[in-house]
């Protein structure tokens, strides 16, 4: 249960940004609001509390965008965590060998590339709106010249795609093994 | 009328409403051109191909540009919240959009204000939002893949990236268990179409169909092959098929389209979609007859 520091406007984010200091939390709120990223100041529940007694509730799905935004404005934060459930992002990566192509699956995202050329053949899975955008940007490019999902994406789906991308790059550089 | 709502991978596309037409690898809607890649463009294209074959009106489409920032998605949510009762579609498919729990709840409330609540289908992040907001049971049909089914089965997760490891690592042999958990936690729509190497169709907590042929493993790699199933299901329901029959025909058509396209991991989704008229011409009558026979079998004492 949260102790809300302002009137509930119906926003339910599911994610919490934890800060060392109250000043940090207030700076974070200003920075995110300036960029149009929805958030609100809350008191974190005791089981998640680290640092100060003030945190920002955000839409958890926007974790990568929030991290990038706060980082670019030098707003230091401790962590971004879900308000319920496990706090660890999925680390599991699964690989399928199609012969001439390899498919790497991370969470709900799959990236398939040509073993020899490293060209991105397909991206499938996911559901957030940056995925079709990344699909269009990355398709038909060699992995080492394709944009990195973490740098262009905004959502947790793009973070999973980034995991698949990093693993794909490693497999390709090892000769498709 | 079938209404399809989602985002397109273009930053500059305003909220655009109209009939969409697939020409080669490009979807044209309201003067805009959108590449037919993974996502709502693939869903719209497959729905359009299905309805055209059935000589039904083209789907009405609400598309907005969004690169993931959520700005376009929020416009779409607001439009639906304000206008769904007036539009009064028979079937709604909600698809790629930033999952925002509070807004999805309001969309569902708005749908209930229509004279007759539409048949509500959610796939992709619209499904994530519905589940995370705790309103999955207000929906008629979800189309998860195995990783998304694990998300539905995890009562705490608000996005598939935070699913419990033991659920995520489930193989397809555990699908019945995951389906049961999703229904038990109230995280499933009335009908689930679980897309995978073997497609499973479940209704009211019970698996009613498993389909594995033709087996085209490359389909899993091709971006958009889940979207096409959702588009075809929506089209078939709006044409009068019941949910299970529509799902059965859609997954068979998808697999057969993969066969006709000679699918490889490098195949593009529009190449699969362009075979659909041939797939339906060759098989739809037979599949529809089999569906009637199965219904008679099921209703026999």
C-alpha cells in the first residue's frame, strides 16, 4: 500500500523510482514532467524502501525511457522496481538454430539473424509500440550496424529485445555458435 | 463492423481513421502509407484479406504513429474512451499501444456504455494492460504466445519482462497448467488462442482444441505471424463465426499461409499475408464444414 503525497488522479504505474535523497526525488519529478513522462511522488512501502522516504511512481513499462531521461539530466537514483511481484527482470535467453539463421529469444522478444552476414532477418514477439519501430529500423542491417534497442527504445519490450540483440551479437562474433 | 485500434511505426502519423488497403508491402490508410511489418499493420492487413475474401466490408481502422514514447497511444486511448459508444462496433481488436492500466480500464468502461458491448479482443500490449489492470475477464478473447501465457499465469507480473523464471521456462507441455492458472487468477479472457508450435484454443478454462499441422517452425521467427492470427480471428468473428470456430480457422489459415509462402526465417510478413486469398479459396469451405460437424458432435448427448 502506498501513502500518496498528492491527490490520486487515477494514475497507476506499477513502477517505483527510488532515490537517496528527497531533493533527488523532487528533481526526478521535475525532469520527468518536463519530458511528459507521467509520474507522481509517493512514499514507498517499507519492503521496497531504500534511501529516502520519497519515491516516484512511474509506468513500469517506461523503465528504459525513465532511466535514460534521469541519466541525461544527471538525476541520481538508486533503482527502478515493480511495485508488486518479483523485482528481477527476466535474464533467461533461449537460442534456436534454423541452420542458416539463428533465433535468440529473451523474454517475450525474438531476434533472428543470418549466421554468416549477421543481417537481422526478423524481429518477432513483444507488444509495446516501440517494437514495430525498432523492427523497421533494424531489419536488413548487420547486427553491428543496426541501432541498439536500448538506445532507441522506450519500453520493457525494447529492453528484452536489447538482451536478444546483445546475445545475438555475441553468437555471431563467435561464428554462429 | 470490425474496429482495429493500434499504433504504427511512424512518428508523424496523426490519429488516422479509415479503411486500410494492403498493396504489396505497404498499407494505405487515409492517404498515409505504412510499411506492412510486424505489429498492427500486419493485423489490419490479415483482417482485410479475410473480410475481402468473405465479401464483407473492410475493417475500420484507428491507427496513430508512436515510436514508443506513448504520446500517440494516449491519443488513441482518449479517442476510444470518448467515442466507442458512438462508433458502436460489433468487434473491437486492441493491439500495439503503450500499456497504461488506468486508461485501459476506462476504454473497457466506455465499451460497456455502447448499446451492445462489442466483442472485445486484445493482443500485444493491449492484452498486457488489460491483465495488469485486473480486467481480463471483461474481454472476450486474448491471443498470447507461450511467454505471454506465462505472464497471464503469473498473478503478480505487470509485464512479460517480470514474469517468474519458473513460469517463463515452461515448455509447451505445461500449457494446460498455465492456461488453468491464468483462468484461476482471473487473468484470462473468455477465450484464449495460445500461439505456438502447437496452437491451443481454450474457452472458459478448458482447452477445446490443439492444432499442430502443417508444422512450419520458421513462422515463429517471422515478425507478425501472431498479429495475423489476431486479425483473422477478429475478421471471422465480425463475419458471424463463433469465437472457437474463428480461432480454429485462423490458426489453420496462418499455418497454411506459411506453407504456401514457403516460409523461411527471412520471409517478411506481407509475403505470408498475400497468400491468404489462395489459402481461403482452397480450404475455407472445408474448414467451416468441419467446424459445423464438430459442433454437432459436441452437442450430441
